[in-house]
C-alpha cells in the first residue's frame, strides 16, 4: 500500500516541474556561431552579472539591433556568463546562460521569453518576471526591453 501511495505523491511533486521544463525552449544549437558581442566585464561583486559575459544575436536579433533596438518576433539573444579567473586575464568557468526570445504572447515580460540555464545547459528555474524583467523594464523599457545595443558588437 505504501509503494503506490509514495509513487502517486512523488508524481504529484515532480510532474509540475517536468511540465514547466518541457515548455522551456532548449538553448539553440550553434548559437556561439551567431554574431558575438565584445567581451563585457562586470567587476561589481554585488551585481547579479558579476563576471564576464558575451552576447550572441541571431539574424533577426541582429536586424533588431541595427534598427535601434526594434526587434522582430522570433529574435533570439543568448548571453553566456563566466566567472572571473583569479590572477588571469582569461575567462573562468561558465556559470550561467540566459536566453531572450521575442514572443508577443509573453505580455508579463514585455513580449520576451526569458529562460535561464545553468553551466550544464539545463534550465535553472530562473524566475523571468522577478529576476529578469524587473531590470529590463527599469533599464531598457525604451529599447524594447533589451539592455544591450548594436554598440556592444564588433564592427
């Protein structure tokens, strides 16, 4: 009697997390071959973005950047974050990746789908409204909620 009850309880706990994970888009294959930003260094240890990061823009997102941050539906931006390697100018290990995909259905986040991934590439459970959109709304509401601009990319 205990085994079936345990299985039902376990399913009740795990199923919602599995459904959420199934609805999150995977990281796009080959995104590191997209247009890449210059290396960004954030040395403020109190910042969520402390470390080194690179921004990757697909062709649609690149057109959005070129149009003054007016992004077409489906534009995808991926940001890789790395730790600062102590005593070296090189990048430390990757600590997270964030995806932004223009999706007009995501009204609560300004028409963008935000997804965070751990260093392993698996969804991190990052709350897109509280963790991502709050800053994007505050810092970039006039730029289609994208903080970076075309100036962040190499010519």
